[in-house]
C-alpha cells in the first residue's frame, strides 16, 4: 500500500504531539514544559552544598584572575606575560559568563567581588613593575591555578549537579592549559 505524501506531514505531527508528553509532567494547559538549555527541568538536579561552594569559590577566582590578567596585559615586562594575561582575561570572562548564567538558573547567589586575600594579592601586584611584576604575577598564577584545580577536582568527584560538574570539567581543562602557559612563561623569564 502506498501512502500519499499529503498524509505524511499530518501523520508525523499527530505522532509527535501524542508522544511529546510521554513520561513528563504537564502544565495546566496540558502541554509538556519547555526544556531548559541544559536539559529538562525534571532532569536538573538541585545543586548540593558542594556544588554551591565550588561555584562561589571559582567565581571569585575568575574575578581575581581577570583583574590579574588585565594587570599583566598592561604591566608585563615580557611578551609571554602580557600574552598570558590576555588569555586569562578572555578565558575567565567566558567561563564566568557560563557560570553566572548557570548560577542564575540554579538559584545560587554568587559573590560580587574577589575574596579579601585575592584583593590583597591584586594590590601587591599593582605595586611592583618590570621583572619583579612578571615574577610575582607568574608565582601567584601558579599557586592560584594549583588551588583552583584541587577545588575543581573535588567538585568533579563530590558534586551532585551534572550541570555544575560539567562546568567543572571544562574549567579544569582550561586551568591545566593556563598552568602549562604559566610554566612556559616562568621558564622564559
């Protein structure tokens, strides 16, 4: 038996409509809820304390590294330090935008500024220049990345939200790359 094409589209729409709500809660209008960018609302896991703490800490790290990267772009004595600074600003701006959007979706309130210790470290960098700046900046970046990578590995291992853990995995790759760039800049300076 041959089915005419004119019947295919209505048939496909009927099947799609009939199966669209299978296994999903419906809204008052009898329609399935729209899926969020990271999956359906039903499949999202509320962030645990571990997830929330990591999001807050890493946000502060992103803010601090954007500031330090900006200083390095302006004050770096070597091209390697200026380039690293630019890469930090770009990468952490992108990572932080993703984190901020996820935090809004998940109801996690992020801090408005880096921690007091991070602000002190930034002020210390502002006070040095030339080769001293490069050395202080690279040493600080090495320490910051090591700490952030440890916190991020803990999030990947202990976190409960698949969305937050996926961001942590992505961030860890970026941090590893930045650690390699920092090591290379230290060797060149």
